[in-house]
C-alpha cells in the first residue's frame, strides 16, 4: 500500500489522517513511533533491517520536517 501511495503521489509522505486509506495512515504512524523508540534504545518492533527497507522505498520518518522543507522550497520558488 505504501508503494502504491508513492506511485500515485510521487513520495511517501503519508498524512497523519488520510481518509482514503486510514489503515495506511495508522500503519505509517506506528512505523514512525517504533523507529523513534529504536533510536532511543527502547523496546521496539522496528529493526535496523526494517528501517533500511522502508528507507529504500523513500519512507519519510519525520513528517513535520519534510512538510516544513516543502513549504520553504515553495516559498523560495515564489520569491524567485
């Protein structure tokens, strides 16, 4: 489903709430949470191998940072 989302939209930035596929939105949210736990050295279902697989398809770990960068790029394009 994530690959299909990327194919349709060109990226893996699944919104926190995604009415067209709420199951995908929940799954992505869980992956981000488990990745954060892994990074903090806490018990997590995320493994380094899973993280690499997700990164290979362009998974976005920090959706807030990605959105911010997109808006900055748009602003720079507007100013140019």
